[in-house]
C-alpha cells in the first residue's frame, strides 16, 4: 500500500514523440572506371562526388555501388554511384532502397540528358526513360516511372549516328570551363530536394544557368 501511495506522487516520465530521421537515397548515374570519369554520360557521378565532398563524407566500396553517407539538417542521406555500369543501374538503386528502408518518394536519380541544352537542369517527379539506358533499367527494376529524377543537359552537338561516341566522349575545353558551376548548381538542387521537397525545388531550379 505504501509503495502504491508513493507512485501516485512520483512525476511521470514523458513519452518521447521524436520522429524518426527522414532518409533519402541520391543516386548519381555513370559508368565505373577512370576512362569514363570525365565523359558526358558520367555527370551523375560528378554531382555525387560534389555532394559527398560538400557534406564531408567519403565513398566506400559496398555492394553494387560506391556509397557515401551523411547527415544534413536532420536528414539521413545515402549517396550512391552504382558500379553495375549504366545499363544495370536499377540493381544498385533497388538494393540500397531496400537496405536503408528508404521510401520511393525519397529517391532522387541524377543523370545526363541529351534533350536538354548544355547547362540546363530539369527536376521531374516521374516520366519515361526518354532513351536513357540507366533510367530505363531503373524503371524496369522498380516497376514504376514514379520517382524523382534530376536531368542535366549535355546538349546534342553530334552528327547522325554519332550519339554513342558523343555521350561517352570527353567534355570539350569550353564545356569544362562551365562544368564546375553546373555541377554545383545540380548538387544544390539535390540538397534542396531533401530539405524543401519536390515542388519547391522544381520551381527554384528548373531554369538554365
């Protein structure tokens, strides 16, 4: 009886209502290997590198991808560079979504785009692959087109039949001068996506530099 009486007057512990940290997966697409590093098709890797550097994180070799993890303004970010080659990017994206238990709406894929002028970025909530083999495979593996993608324009300065050589070709000197600014702009848009959401980021960043 005495113990019951004491418990009535003891202060109750407040229940914790802390929400779990929101998780995001940012997948920069490209091909592994030094021979591909400064090719147009690998701009997704370059943006991923910029993000990791900006967030003081480092990439480590893990299953299907180079992976960097970071915290940013209360969000947990997993940044990946798939090592499965572009045409099998979906394998790495699917694996890391499942491993980190990240909802599809918190996935952002960063990729090059022939149909946008050089230097322009375009964020979309969904859409077809538009002939891009990396996006095509991700759509096939995930079974949906409904995931955010940040497309970075690389232009269409090639003759008929030379698309593959252009995409896998090195940046021109003129493009290289502009590239750091484009990469920084795209990385900023990716972080904004994690902080403010899709629609505000689209409004703010879907414009040519």
